[in-house]
């Protein structure tokens, strides 16, 4: 199971990104554990300075933008 963290202040972009990741995971049949991280100390632990950010299994995949559905699909396919 992949652990996915969406880092951000809880804004609409962050929520929409988490929903999109969950939707892509369901479509691909990939098991994920999703967590929305809003605690700034935890976000800074990843050295992320702009949100939203996506962390998969402890690795920062993106920060400061909302990745496309195709990019999310690629990340989830790589992690199978």
C-alpha cells in the first residue's frame, strides 16, 4: 500500500488534489493510504516551501502546483 500525503494549509486546491489522487487510485485499482497534512512543522520537515505538495512513500513528488491527472497516474503506476 502506498502512503500519500498532501501537504498544505487545507485550501480548496489541496482538497481537490487529494480528491483527484483518490479518484485516480481507485480507477487504477491501487491501494493508497491518504493523509492531508496541514501542520506547518511537518510540512517544513519535508523542506517544502510552497503548497500544495505531494509526498509518496516519503518522497516529495511535487510542490507549489497541482499536478495533472496524467502525472498522478504515472506516479501511482510506478509505485505498484
